[in-house]
C-alpha cells in the first residue's frame, strides 16, 4: 500500500489513498477532523419514527412473526453446545439458538416500536441473556483472534482444549458475529434508551466495553480481518462502527475508533473488490460485506451533513453494478465459489445503494417480500432488518434486460442469448484458485436456460470445521472434481495458498468478443495445474445468441508425450445417455443435448457427497476420456 497523500477537500483535511490500481477510493479524514464532527454532529433522523411510519413495516413484521413465532422462551446456550464444533466440526447446534436469540430481539423491538408495550419485558430479558453470554464469538471463529495470521501458514490447534480459551479469558478478539451482536444490542439500547430499565442499559454498556470497545481499540490492527480483502472487513469494521456511534458520546474516543474503522474500510473498498468492481467472493458475500458498510456510510453522511460521504465515488458505481451483471434470473446469480446460486439481496441496502450510486437496476433485484428461511439468520441482523423497513419501498421494478458482462480482473465472462423466447446464459470463470471462498474452478463454465442451470456450478459444500481448514479441498464441492474442467494425467487443478497450497494457480483471458455472429471467450488455464509437462491448456467457450447453441473447444500441448485427459461436466438435473457420445439433460422447463464426437460418456452419481454436504438432489458427474489433444463439446437446446 502506498503512503497516503494529503489533499484539501472542501476546506477540510483528508487523507486520500493512492493505492495502486484502484481509483476513487474513500476519503479518510484525520483524527482531528473526526473529532470536530463528533463534537458538533448534525441532527440525526429519528429512526424509531421512521420505522413506525414506514409503509413496509407492517408487511415485513408479518413475515418476521412467521420466522420468529415466540419471543418469550429464550433458548439455552450451554457449554457443550459451544464445544460441539470442537468435537464434531458441526456449526448448527450452537449457532441456531445463538442467532434465534438475536432474531427474537429484532421481532420484539419492532413490535414494541409499533405499539405493543408488552414487548418491553422480553426485550430486556433478551438483552440481559445476550449480555450473559460468556463469548459473543461463535465456536467456528474462536481461533481467529489477534495475531492469528502472524504464523505462515497459520497452525491450527489440534490438541485438546486447555484452560486458557475464549470461554475463560477476557474477550480479546472480535469475529463477524461478535461484531454483529454488539451492533444488535447497541442499536436496541439506543432506540429504547428512555424506556429501558437503567441497569439494563448499564449492563449493555459494560458488556460492549468488554466485548467490543476495549478489544477493538487495543487490537483491531492485529486481527486478520482488519485489512482483509473480503466480506469480514466490511462486516466487522462496519458493525463496530455502528456500535460506537450508538453508544459512545466522547468525541475523542469516537474519533480514535473511526480512524480505525475508516482505515479498514479503505482497504475493503480497495482490495475486497477487484479493479473492475467485481468480487471473487460472489454475490452472496458482496451482499453480506456491504450491509454494514452502507449502513455506517449513511450514518456518517448524516452526522457530517454530507461532508464525509463514503458512497459518493465512481468506484462504488462499479461495485454496485456487480450483482446486476452477475444476474441470471433474480434471485439467481452466477455462483462461482462458495456463494449460493440463489441470493436474497438485502432490499433496503440495495435500494439505498441504487439511490446513492445511480445504479437503479439494483432495485429490480429485490421485488417481493422475503420468504421465511428455516434458520431466521437474516432476522438476527437487527440493524439491517430495521433498514429493510425504512429504506425499501416494496415496489416491484421491471427487471433489467440480461446483458453480456465481462470482469477482466475477477475473470468472469457472461454471454447472453435467446432461443424460442427463452433466455440463455453461457458463462465462464477464468480467475484464480486462491481465495477465502474460492473453489478450484479455473475455466469452469455454466449453461443456464429459462431459469435453470442445466450445466451449473455445483455450489458449495457444507460449512464445517473441516471446510475452512487445510482439509477444505478434500471436499469435492470445492476441489476440481465437481467442476466443469478436465482432469489431466489423473491430476486436477490445484488450490492456492489460502488453505495450504504451494502457490497461486490461475487462468488468463486471451481474447473475448464476437466472430461471425458468435460470442466467444478464449482462455489459457494450463497455469491452474501443477504439471510442468503441460505447456498449453486453451479453452474457447462460444455462444450463438440466436439459437442458444454453445460450443466448448479445448486444446492441449505437452512438453513430452501427451497425458490422458478426462473431460467433465456436471448437472443436478435428470440425465440420460442417448448414445456413447450424446447425453440429454432435462430440466423442468428445458432440455439440452450435449454431444462430443468420439466421446464415451459415463455418468457418476455423487450420492454420498451430495448427502454429506446436505445438498438437495444428487449431483451427476458426466465424463469421458479423450484420445488426442483436442476436444469439442456442443450444447444444443431441444425444441
């Protein structure tokens, strides 16, 4: 990172980053300027009144009631529930009741604001119960405190637990959900500061000091996420910033805290998104990382009367457009990596971002009330749910037309066509295999027609202890086995250094455009394999936009004798082998024929892996060994 350079901005002193390869980054004011703002803040809007009068509050409250039917019986969080992850690697046993407590608080708070005075008692009980929790850090994250990344690579604990753990020492680390918890209780106490029993407010302040304020001011820069190029940065720094804003009055403390928050934010916007505005984490984590960033950005804009505006940059427009470009048929999106194909983008956040950046297509990505989910995790994010109520107008906007989309830095090319009034999307990922949520998938493609990914990205595996450890790529949903890429000489593409790989493995876009009416992209991905004898692996992915026909052409060269090559593609849908070189894949709305001259397709039903990773349905892996060093696959929609 280059050193900051000083410049005058509206008569104020700001630091403006000159990070290489990034433009229009956020402004970072000095501590002195921050203190001036916090000493003389502009009037803030009445969030409580906004919630009470927002047209979306009544219908959203009905959804919340379905998701959280009870606010009185607080679920227990026991020692052995916390330690279940340590012993089995499973998350839900502790996390489900943990998030349910916070979701219950969201419902109780909204009910109270809407006039149900009986909710004050459960609100205080829930606040007290959350304050009683020994640690706000969830078990899956307890090892990731200060100085975690000082060891290269990190050495994870394998020995039995000792006496000095996150449950027995004073809080010294902050994870995603400790930060969110701080924001949840702070927002509640702020909105009800004149209604809550004074000792409840005092207890909230005490626990925020222990779990959030003290660790953040002392150790923020020592946490790996503080300048992380991923969603954690936006979520933790944003949640902590919101917590300080709501519960701290001292201008000096606020200035020191926000000097840190904005330092972290600067890195998040600069490196958490690529130069083209895209995210290697996918749309789901784009959504998550920006939730608290946008929330805090708007609070700061209001508090400073518009003098500090984190969303008023050209770069934010590119970032805001990303899910529009990745859209298939919302809420479906291209889902390379751990992000799911179906993403319910936070409606209020999307609408505010559309309003502030001018990317109005964002509004059309959210068009109806959210469907209740089985875990109520989204309701647990109380500050975000409140902004769903006050920022979302609830209107359904005409969806933006599907467009071609190219992210040269992320390495995604999306090509759009149509056949018989059915939209067709052919997309390929050409980036690298080295990210917190990356899969081993350089060169993998997706064929999507009429709302169905008949040749999909298979999606993520079950989140567990093993999934985010050095064993991550033993899972077929993260390694190359379940992706639409070849296996060469029995070797798959390799993962990068994030989880113990030897180096970065990547692909390169060589060319993309149109040729004789066909849209195409050509890529080289031999550098995604750890095979010195492989000197060329070139793939051209082409789409006829008038017929929906797609062609995948591979070419390989070797320094010595050619290695055997297995070509692969996968599907969740019904598949039948018609002839040795042709298979049919049938969806609910469409059928495609997939053929390759000289192929002898075999279908493997990955039942065990699908079941162990809690996937609905069974993934089918269709493969063929090829003779020679070229291969052509033709995908044709059936009439």
